[in-house]
C-alpha cells in the first residue's frame, strides 16, 4: 500500500448532503428532496448509522415530547411545526439564508451558508 497525494477520502471537501443508513445512502438533492441510493464505495462515507431509513416511520415519544414542550404556547401546533422545520435546517449541509442588505437599504439578499 502506498501513500496518496491529495484527499482520496474527500475528508476536506465541503460536506455533502448525505446520511449513510443501513439500507442505503440518503441524499438531500438540490431541490431539497431526499433520495435513497444504494451504498457505493465511491461515496467514501466514513460512517454508517445503525438505523434503516423509513420515510413512513413515526416516533410517538418524540412527537409527544415536542407537543408537551410547546403546550402552553398561544399556538402549539405552529410552534411544533416551526421546531421541526428548524431541526430540518440544522441537519442540512448547505442553507439558503435570507438576510437584510446594508444599513437602511430595505433590500434582502440570499446567500449560501455552509458550516
């Protein structure tokens, strides 16, 4: 075995939107959809979660806990929805974020943010 120049395992690249599960690689596509793809050595994924991806799976304990946390808010259902959306943004490797322009311009700009 000989040493290789560069980054053969792509560890220094920008993070890609993929979660490696037991039953395949779950990719976040450019249009923010999920696509389950077969495992491929060429993906160079260095981890695999000990779960199978199931788009119809439910977690009653999670749903109940989040509902209890926001139960006293003026609109609990909206708060739960916002929380779920926030968690979705948190796991994405790239985010489109709208921010205000310069001082008092009244314009907004959209940027790609990466961790």
